[in-house]
């Protein structure tokens, strides 16, 4: 699989357009590939190649810095941690209450989720105008703000990089941004074998 990805990445690096298929598809011969995939889907393959021509995929993952996002949530909504009262007796009673701890955790998680949705929308608003298409995926953790693939014209790569640099400069203490690419446009290919 690694070799397959390296071949596709080298083709993309050479400036060619790639229409990636799922790894591991094997046909007994060239004729089978023509009859089972290429001929029945010819129009769709041509249309997809035209849509992908000169474009590559960039994946962007944005993840909260945990301590920073918790501090922001508490600063924005101090009642979340002070719900049991601010007196020493109130805090002690809350600390002993298992259910109170669970409820506080739920409220903090809901506040982080609301913040995540706002921040994801803001990040998409900053990056999507440079892309021809965007696919948003599911995050791997509660701290994932955005996991998205952007279909970008090769001629727009520098513009996308500048937009990403602006976002990174604004968010450097609270979000960790990872960008991988240019890649073959895996997320923008919907050809079935």
C-alpha cells in the first residue's frame, strides 16, 4: 500500500492529474479492467478527470490545545465550574457528588462542542474560498476542531498556503494545524469498481 501511495504521490509531484482508485483492486487482465470498470463508467471517468484536471488534495486537521480550550471555556462560562456554589462548603459538597461531577463534565463537553462548531465554521470560511471543493470528515477526538480535505488548483497552492499561514498566526496558541499535501484527490473521487 505504501508503494502504491508513493507512486501516486510521485505522479502528483510531477504535475500530472491523478484519478486514484481504491488500493487493492486487481483484475486478471487488461480486458477485464476495460469491461468491468472503464467501459461502463467511461462518461463518468471523463467527467471526473475533467473536474480534477490540474487539482490536488490538501488535508487540514485542526486540534485544540487542551489546556487552552478548557481555560477559554471556563473564562467564557465561569458558571460551568461554579455551578455548585462558590462557597467552600458548596465546592466540598460538589466534589463529593459523583453526579455533580458528571453533570459538570457534560456541560463542559457541550461548551467545547459549541466552540468547536464555531471555530470549524471560521476555519472553513478562511480556507474554502481558495478551494474548488471541500469535504469535511469526522474528527478522531473531542479536541478535533476540523478534519477536512480541500481540492485546490495547483495554481492556487500559494494562495492556499498564505490563507493557512494567516489562520495559523491567529490561532497558534490555541490550535495545532497540520496540513498534508499536495496529494492525489482521494476524497474527491467517487468511482466504484
